[in-house]
C-alpha cells in the first residue's frame, strides 16, 4: 500500500521544504537553508552561512541519494521512506517472533502495523517522520540479544543508535531511556562480561552523537521563540506538559491503541510475557516523556512507539482470548473500524456538544473541544485512506505547477505565499521572498494561496500587502 499512487500528487508543504534541503546536498555537499533560487525554514537559521542544523542530517542524505540515483522526481523524493515502510513490516515480524516466540503474535502485530493509517501516511511522506518506526524495531532487536547466553555483539546496537540519533534525536532519547530502565531492572539476566560491552557501546555512541548537541545548541532557544511569536495559543506554563501528554494520548488512542484495553495487559494469561510487555511500555513511556518537550504535541513525534503498540495489541488478543472467533472479531473491528478506539469517548462528545456555554468560558477548552468533537466519530479510517490512495487526487498545487510549467520558464521569478519549495522543485523558478519583494523589481508571476490573498482583499496595512496591491 505504501507504493500505491505514491507519485500521484505534488510534494506538499513540509515535503517540499525537506526535499529542498536534500537537494542542496547535491549542489554543495552539505544541507543549506537556501540556494540561488529559493529558501526554507528561516526560523531555523542560526548560522551566517545558512548551514542547515535545524534537524539532524541522516534523512536528508538518504533522500539526496535517491534524488541523485533516480532524478529529481516526486517518486524519488518519497521512495526511501516508502521502502522503510516495507522493511519495517518485515523487521517487526522477525522482532516480535524473537521477542515472543509465537508466529501468530508476530503476524498479527505486523498486520496491525501495515494497516495503521498514521504509519502508512508517514511512510508515504517525503520526510523523516516514518524512519523512527523502523529504527525503533532495529534498535530493540539488537538490544534483546544481550540476554542470550552467549557473548553479546555491541556493534549493531551502537550503529543503529548513532543512525537513530542522527534521524530524530528526541525520539532516540525516549526509546533509549526505556531501554536503560529495562536493562537496569533485568541486569541480572545477562553476563557480567556484557556490562563492559554495554559501556563500550554507550561511549562510542556518545562520541558520535553528543557533539551535535553542542553544534546546534542555539536551535533549542530559537525554534520555540518562532512558534511563540507565530501563535498566541502556545502554552508556556508548566501545565503544558500535562496538556501535551493528553494530546499525544488522544491521538494514540484514536488511531493506534485503544487505551481502554490497557488494563487488560495485567490479566493472568499475559504474565509469562511480563518482561516483553515491560520493554514495550518502558520505551513508550520514555518516548512520551521526552516528547513533552516539543512545543506542539504532533503525533509524528511519537511515531517510534507505533510498532510497540502493535506488539501489545497482538499479545493481548492472541494470549488474552482463547477463542479464535473472538480473536478474529476483535482484530477485524480494530482494523476496519474505530469503534473500540473512540467508543468510550462518544458520551463525552455529547456532553461537550450539549454545553457550549460552559466551553465558551475558557478559550483553551473551546480550542481543544473542536478537534475532540471532530475526531470522535465512528468511521473506518483504514477504508477512507485506502479509497484516497486508490484514486488520483490533484490539489491546487498540482494545477499551479502544471500551469507555470506550460506558460512560464525556469528563468522566471515568482512570488508565492505558500509551498514555495515545492513550486521551485517542479518549475526551477526563482522564488522571491517577502523581504525581497519590490515594486521596482516585480516578479514575473504572483501566486496567492491564501496567506496574502486575504490581507490584500481586506486592505491590510502590512508592508507585504501594500507592495502586492501596488504591483497588481
């Protein structure tokens, strides 16, 4: 499913930005925020030379390799991440099999992953967001071998840890935190010789990762400042951690693991798998804990936990219920409906809808009640996604690109108020920034997607709106 219609639509906003960063590697050997025609993610610029240190580099070099080998196409931009989805499914099967020694559990866990709509979306996206799913599986597979009655090889875990850090270091920190807690609790289950090897792996990993934290330390302060200046809805109080946790759990409950089933992990039939369940839960908890530091609780930040939730679901169903009919019924319901996921929340939704005056007393409650009411709805998320990717969809950007490729030239200049990186990717036009927009040097093309259209039509006094009105 990750390859179905993979290149049907143009690269969207964040995809275009990340793909542009990768394309600068092909030009300069290193990732930069801008070249001679376009720029991106100004909020992450902390160096005078515009070197890109907003995020770690591994995903960008991976994507740049695909663009180099296959050309600068939509398919090439998304291919590495789609392949990571295929590898993730295979890896999850063998990891779960090694962890539980049950083929049925391994198969069901894999089935849950390949039918997970958030995972499928991330794997089909030309960005790093799906890679933590694969790297979590690889990291834990290499970790559990430490408990085998033989000399442990630390190099697979070391290498994967380094790659994971340089893919998404916050997610890596969360998963490795869970691993450390699990190892400490179960330290007597391995040999003392392996203790030294663990220390060796930790030292080598630190050598190849910690310099990056010093290298991009300025980012930690600048990016939150950008989000705070862009929205007055960003909470800076200590309550934000609880709010972020609620946001993550709400998304995970709706699309990945129905939290109403969580207490069932304590049933007697699952006691033989206590150690395996602990490993999954510790890593999930660690990932959630460090993800609270993000400014916004986006689900992609905890995507690395998806395979662990799938394992827990498979364990619960295959070992918690002896009847094949019940197993089949629950599995089918989980995949093709969201009844178990959002069923317990339907009554809460009705209460919120019936009390708009109470909600209006707090802007925060108003803001969170809207997505809650929107998301808590019976539907088949999997069917809707399958229908979407089975049919060709052309959005506004596709039509804009087609028009400019027909009527424009690569040497033309263009001002566009959204998705400028994607426009440049397909048309090769020079994109004019707001700061460089001048009446005397008007661009050849002006495309207003909405960010500037409304201010212009509303006679806004903003400098950009004034210049655009004069040009037009």
